[in-house]
């Protein structure tokens, strides 16, 4: 599966490639950003939530790992809460709710 996204009229964006890894018996993904870093991670599904854990490569301001919990709400919105590992310590990152905008388009600057 291929997922493209951008925010703030293309200020930031990325592409995620999601596949099934038969050897790992897991869903894996590769995320490439317009900010110059990339991640490789795994997804697990538990109690209606998507749990992610990813390793960061490239210049991400010292962040080396990201983990998150995501879920879809009955209204169709998507909430994602993440934390990142920087300097050997886990820190809160984002807690965002996304809603589809049918008029929006993916734009990269």
C-alpha cells in the first residue's frame, strides 16, 4: 500500500510504503519525508488501535526512534499520539487528530 500526505500547502510531506513481511510475520513500512529523514517500522493491531515502532535514519534533529498509537473514531477522524527517543530519553511528540478534506490534494514544494 502506498500512502502520500502533505500539510500546510506542501510545507512538509511524505510517502509511506506498507507491506506484509512474511519472514517477520508483521506489517512493515518505510516512510520517506521531504524533511530529509526516513523511517522503517512495524505495525501491530491491538484492541482497534494501530501500534507503531520505527527507527529513524537521516537528519531528524537527533531523534532515533518513534513509537505511536493510532485509532479511527466513529466520525471518521484519525487520532495519532506519538513519542520519540532523543538523547536516550523518550519524550512526548504529537497528539493530533486528522480529518479528511475532500477538496485537498497532496502537494510537495
